[in-house]
């Protein structure tokens, strides 16, 4: 099965089937790439890793922060985030 992942204003990483885009659930992160009051405009990419790596997946994402003092609604490309990913227990 193929998946589509996306961040949203509710500070969640949503997972949908692809290409149907039927909701499957949310990705659980120990340390999400946004603060308590930060935005959820992130662009997640889940990359399967070859067998023998410390984790079966790598999640690469970046945020789009609107920094204080910027003139107008200018969104920038902010920080990069790298995560090792593991299937939930029992899956």
C-alpha cells in the first residue's frame, strides 16, 4: 500500500492511503517538529531504509515558520528534522 502524509494546523501528521486519500490515522512522534504554539506547516517524507539499518524508516521533514518581524505573510523554509521510525508495537 502507498501512503500520503501531511501536517496540519491541528499539529498532527495525518496518514492517508494513496492515491485514494482515505484517512488511515495519525503518525505518532515522541518529539514533534513544532512547539506548543508553533505552526503545523511541515512537509513529511517517510523513507523506507534497507534491511540491516538501525530503524526500518527515516522521516525527513521541515517546517515553514513565519518569523517575528517579517513584513507581510512571508513564509520561510525553517529547520530540517530527521527521525528514525519504527512500526507501533503489534504492527
